[in-house]
């Protein structure tokens, strides 16, 4: 394939990834609200469209039509930049999630945005950039509640990013590569959730904290700091932060699928790979919603103690045991 064709394929992949995510977030939103209604023995959205299925469209139209307001104490251009950082970092990370091997649907291209040798480091790098969006949004708003939310987000994301990195280090050591495509390829005999079950549990708990989802939603705890880092945001700027949160859920689900559940591997031909990836990711998204409906929010001191005193030592021990097993065997 020529360089021009390679460039064209990359552009098409980028457009497809962005378009799919724009469409999938409203589906996750309506699924969450419907499931929360079932979990809590109440009706979910049921007024707009058939059985309430057009409720996300109504929500988007409402946010788009709202007037933007900026506090007099805020830094306007920074407030506008913060949600953009979160969205860009999230969409860029989605590019490394593999949906199928090269040649599965004909041609030489793989069903993923890019395959980089440092795929896991790529994931950590853009995850760190997303953190700056929350920090900048909270600080630039000029609100004490927003600033408190930003400080909580900084401490929480930095703390649990260490654990999530160590949990994936065991996977990289087992596969002998940091490329997500290579990691999936190496799971032909056995999915890594079996030898790395402890790492999987650590990854999921830290993933909840990284995405600031309940019970780790302290950066935007409404009962304590109104809405945290996005208190002063309205309209589509608030909607962008909201969308970035759900993109993070999709990212954590995709990374968990690739690193622990065999990625595109499943019964049938390789052409069904994207179907298996989507089904596995949907199961993780359901887990995020289930946990939200089940567990109460932790106190902030409990959150930090759990991260540093339990999760981090356990993740370190998992890496140590993995290294010993690989050397011995």
C-alpha cells in the first residue's frame, strides 16, 4: 500500500472513530438512565419518543440552546479550553483500541485507529492530559467549589493512575509487548484475566476512580461541593465534560477488553471480531452502571487511604509475583 493510501486510510479511520463515539455516547446515556430506573424500582425516561428513546436528543438540544455564562472572577479562554482538552484526550485514546486483526475484513489495514509499540504508554499519556482539563476547568472558573473539585480530581487521578499503571504492567510483562494488538494476539491460548486476575480487579477499581464514576465521584460530589470542577459550566461546555466522562468509560472498557478478555477473540471467524469486542465492552459499561446504582460514595479520606494503603501495595505485589513466575517458568 502506498504512502498516500496509508494516509487516506488513517484519515478515514479517524473520522469513523469520532463519528462512532458521537453516536455511541447518547446510547450509553439512555441505557444508563433506563437501567438505573430498573435498579431503583422506578420509571426511567419514557416521554420523548418511543419509550423515551429520544430523550438524549432532547437533552442535547436543551444544552445547545442554553446561553453560556462566565463568572466575573473567571478566566474565559481557559474555561473554554478545559472541556476541549478532555474531549480531545478521550477521542485520541480511543484510536488504540483494537476491534479486529489486520486483514480480518480484507485489505492490509487493521480494525483500529493506530497500532503503536508503546500502546499502554500512549493510554497513560493521554489519560494524564485529560486530567489537565479537569484541573484547568476548576481553577479557571474562579469558584471555591470548582477549585475544591479540581484539587480532589488532581489527588484522585494521580493516586489511582499509579495503581492502574502497575496493573497493566503485569499484562505487558506476560505478553512481552506494550502494543494492544500484540497483547490480544498473545491471548490465543488463554485470556489474561486468568493469570492476571488480581491485576484485572485492580485495573477495574482504579478505572472507576480514573473516570470519576460512583462510588469514586468525589471531584463532583453534589452533596458536598455542588458539582465540583464543572459547577460554573452550562450549556454545551458542561455537555462536553459530561461526554468526556462517558468516553472515559468506553476507554476503560476497551482497554480491559483488549488486555484481559482477549479482545476480538471469540467463537467463529475473525470477521466477527468487532462484534465480540463490542459485546465485551457493553458488559463492562453495564458493570459501570450497576456499580453506580449499588454502592454509596466513599468519604474522601477513605478514597485516598484505599488507593495508597491497599490498592498500590497489592498492585506492586502482583507485579512482583508476575515477574517471579515468568522467570521461573
